């Protein structure tokens, strides 16, 4: 079978050139970051919720990106989970 009969030149001319799909790095949400930092600090949702004076369900909703935390909550999370660093690494 001749390829010209199966795929005439008109079809080849109309084909779009192959362009690979660019794989972009998925963005990490606030909830995912919070979960990662909480786990790195060795805290459970219950422990962190108690320190933040939030309900566990509210913290869970923030981690699942169902709720957007207020700035005051973000500040409190930052104060609790922030790691102290040495200004002079020597």
C-alpha cells in the first residue's frame, strides 16, 4: 500500500507541527505549605489548633484550601511555626 494514497499531500500540509506540552511546576497552596510546616514541626492538627485558638475543623479546612485564613491567623501561624535562625552562621 502506498503511503501517498493513505495520507495525501493535502492532509500532510494541513497538519499542525508537533509542539510538546510545557510541563509547569504546580504551585503549592497555602494549605499544603501549612500542612508541611506543621508536620515538620511535629505538631498535630489538634495541637496547632489549640495554640492558635481555632477549632480543629477550621484548621483542617485551611489545610484543605476550603477556607482562606485571615491575616491575624497567618501571623499567629508564622509566630508558632517560624524557625529561629542564627543571624551569624559562623
